[in-house]
C-alpha cells in the first residue's frame, strides 16, 4: 500500500505526482488484499480462481482437454471524463482515434501478431503464447439500438477513487461504474466486456480490474467487473496526438488489466507491488518465479529467485515495465485466458456467445440457420464462395474487420443463385466477419484471409 499512500499525499499537497514519483501501474493485489480483509467470505471465490489457473496452465500441446478456440468478444468503452479532461485527449474526435488504436493493440497482443515479439530474449522465445482471443466493438446496445462501441459521459467529477468508493463494493473504482455517482452503468456484463476510461483521484495509479470470476462466483457485484484505466494511458499515441502519459502511451495498460480480467495474477504472484517475496508465485507453470515487480525498461538479464536461465521475465505483460518494453504472454498464460472464454467451464465463456452484438442492428429480424449457408475456402487467399441452401435470395454481403468496421459491401450478380463467389483479395490479411443478408434473414460467419 505504500505506493498508494504516497500518491495520495502528493496529490493532496498539490504536487505534480507524475513528474515527482514512480507511477503505480496497477493496484490489483492491493485491491484484492483489501477486499478479502473486508469480506473474508469471498475467499472461496479466490481459491476457485486459483484452482482454475492450476487446471489450465499445465495443459500440453495435443492434450484433448486444452481449448484453443478462436473467439471474438464484444467490447464497450465507457469514457467518463469531465470537459477539461475530455479536451485534453482531443474531444470526441480524439476518443474515436484512441478507441481504434486501442482495439488494434488488443487484437495484436492477444493474437500473436505484435511485432514486439521479435525482441523476446532467445531463452524465452519458445514460451511465447498466442492467446487467440479477438475483440470487436459492440454495435448493438442492450436495448437493440446501434452504438459505435463506446459512449462519452461528461461527468462533473474530477476523478474517481480506486480503493475508496461510496457505492457498490466501495472498491476497485466503484463510483466510476455507477451513473448515480457520476460514472457510467455497465451494460449486461455477461454479454459485453465493459471497459471504463476515467481519471483516478489518487493521480499516479493507472489501472484496476476485478476478474470475471469474482462476479460469477458470487459476492462481488457483477456490475463492477471489468477494467478501469487512466485516460492518459488509453489507446496508442499517434504522431499528432497529445495527452498521453510518457512511457505508458502504447495501449498496454489495458492489455495488462485484461490479463487480470481473464484470471491472470501478476507474474511475481499475489503480493502487493514492492513487497519482495520469493515464496509467492502466479500459479503459471512457465513463468519464472520472481521476487517483485519491475519498472521502466530494465536491462536483460535480471536474476530471479531460483537463478534459472534468463532470470526474470520482466517483458511479460503481467509485470510493470513501460509499454514499449512489453513483449509477451507465455503459453501457460495463454492457455488459462483462452480456456476462460472458450470453455463452458470458463468464467468469461458467456462473452464469447454473442457475435450478433458485433453487428449493427438491422430491420431484418430473422436469423438464417447456420447449416443453410456454407462459406469456403476458409481460410482463403481472397476468393470465397457462399453456398446458399436456404430458399431466400441473397441481397448483399457485408464484411467487417475485427474492430467491427465495415470494410466492403458486395451484391451478388444473381440473387436467386445457390452459389455466389466474391473476391476479397484486396483486403489485408486477418480475421473478418461476413454478414450474409438474405430476403428473409441474416447469417454471420467468421473467415480468415491469409
């Protein structure tokens, strides 16, 4: 807690805490310690979470139980800032840029596509893990109307406390997560990944994220499950953009917090940052045991608790280094997170079952049966064929990228035909959703362009 108390003292004394002290990237451990002290009845939830980690981190390649299903999760950003803070990040136009860049970072880092992996030390390269989770902006609200995937709430609050709220759990930035305290209410947390972009009143804290298990397991409010991050770390900074915090301008604060959301602990374990405890561990088999957190951009190698080859894996997303120095999740971490969303036993499984939320609402209410439409080849190098076994004419095909943005719309030459070919070779390689709009319904399928 020493980082937090010092941060509070500096803020209340009027000193610019960003320039005067080390930033506290995350207060996950401090929050959990506080929560369990206040609610010891929640300890079984934490034990179940640890058991889930232990079950899935040890899966080996080829194990029939290991889940590596590709899933896409609907995301909604709640931008909760006052007018001054909103202007600091470029207003509504700046928010749109940050949303797009943040989604791109998430999809690169969680799908093994980040160029930063080239900088992984040789001794750790074989441990690199592809989480295989994609994120798309939700385009359908809970009430069925359309949304760009984010909402801007202009609050009168100057900031929200991370560990001392007034409503709900009164923890984990709870006041930012309720409209009655100037925040934004969560959308159905079993269908949407809610992300809050706020200013923290403590000043130097960048993020907090209660994991899905704590809500699903009972006790902790589901309405507060999900990450809240500091607005100056939201998105990846572009050439003409301002309002970012130096060292934390690459969009990796949210990557770190989503690691917690999908049940990961910090790489050194569950001990509050700076404590130094070689007896603690994160429960992941292939992360080297280390004493405590690292900051800035350390020089490789740093000896770890067991003096194993490579030392501390400080470039892991679950440490505390600068954004530019993050390189990887391990295979064990990837196993845990993927199982969390793709296995029915996973806490976040329900989030992967709502692909329709990624599409804009349509007046066509009927959904065509999955078996009535086939798209092949998949993966494809560009040309796809849609076989229609339904008797309804195909009106058009809409292709959207992983951000939920429409990239092309094509009409068939003969709507009454049972077979339709479309050339998508001009699109960049990646994962796309193909929405087939028929006269009496719609069907959406995912394709991969190689």
